[in-house]
C-alpha cells in the first residue's frame, strides 16, 4: 500500500505577507545575537518589576531595541508553556513603542508559571514596557 503524495510546502520566499503583517515581524535586529549575550543586562541595575515578571533594561542601538527572554524549566516546566510565554512577550514587544526606543530588554519570570497567569501576565508585560520606555536611559 502506497502513502498518499505529500502536498507541496510553501517556501518562505514564495509566501506573500501583507504589508501590515510585515511591520509586526520580529527581525534579527531586534534579537540578541548569541545565547547568554544579555547577561550584562541581567546584572544591571535598571529593572522594572511586576508581580509576575521583571524587565531588565539597558541602552541599546539607536532606533532598534533588542529583546531577550530568559525562562527556565524550573519556572515553566512544560515546553508548550515556555513557547506560549515567549510568544506573549514577543507579541507585546512587537506592538509597543519600546521596540523603536533603542532600549535592550530582557524579560524574566518572578515565580512558577501557571496557565491562569496568561492574561494578567500579558497586561503586566505591556505595563512594564511602558515603565522602561518612560524612564530616561542611563
């Protein structure tokens, strides 16, 4: 018995993306280059603390902020939950003015993740980005 033929996959070069969606992408200039490259930010003094998360901030490149997300299996045991938390943070960063403020940000959790925290977490992350963007650099 033969398997059914597979459908052709769309290569990234052939996929058309609406202009409004292109503005919402997460390009490389908004990411840290290598694992652990945001260690200096984690040790820095500039932080915005919330009940569920902390945003560590520092001076970045003018016009292009970078985002790092530091999650551990101890705080978020399930890989699907870790991916979901990262998606929530990236989405908040993409839509926030801090993305173009030239501020590097690293987001960490303050405690163990519960799925019931999703909505309050998303709201808190936006508020923490507001705090970081409102403070003068330095």
